[in-house]
């Protein structure tokens, strides 16, 4: 018969008409805590700090964006002002030419002056269009950056991380 030492103690187990032997389990003298008591105040502080950082980041992002839009509005106002000045300048030149000639002049000269006036107007319109094109490019760059941030925010969602992190983020709030 085999000898039994203190480490080789066996116990008979009866489970639903099935009888078997297994080694006796030794329980430690003091139980090990499964989950230490969570520090609720520390968790609340951490949650508030994360929330504050997120809000500060959002505030800074919106401030930068508002600054960019203010600059675009300023450029647009300057472009409109230059266009009005150019238009007034060409109108003044046309009026001066008409006064100088006093209604008496060669037909070819009148057409030449008319063409010059139209040419000045077209050049001012070309400058306006160039300014608007630059503004549209800046607005398009803003929109592309915004779309990139939105796409990145979806990629940063916890669902793309490990399942454990997903569960912990779902249980946070």
C-alpha cells in the first residue's frame, strides 16, 4: 500500500454517483483579496482630469479654427475694398477722359478709351478672382483638415483596441 505524507493526502469525492479521489487542497491561512477596494476619489479625480484635458484641447482647437476663419473674412473684406477702389478709379478715369475731350474727338480715340476702360475693369476683376481663388483654397484646406480630424476621431475609438480596453472604456461612465 502506498504511503501517504502530508503533501500526498487524498480525498474521496462523490459526485452524482461517481466516486473518485483527488489530492486534498490546502487553503492558505489568510485569504487573498480578489479585488482591492477601489479608490473612488482617485478615480473621480482622474476622470475629471481627463475630462478637463479633453475640454481644453477642444477649446484650443476651436480657437485656432475661429482665428483662421477671422483671417479669411479679413482677406475677403480687403479684396472687396480693393475691387471697389479699382472700380471707382476706372470710373473716375472714364469721367476725366470724357471731360478732357469735351465731347469733341476722333471716333477711333473714343473706342480706344472705351477699350482701355474695359481692360482696366477686366484686370481688376481678374485680381478679385485671384483673391477669391486663394480664399477658396484656404477654405478647402480647412475642410480637408476637419475631415481628417473627424476620420481620426473615429479611428481613435476604443472599439479598434483590444477587447479588454473596450470593456473598460464602456464601463467607465
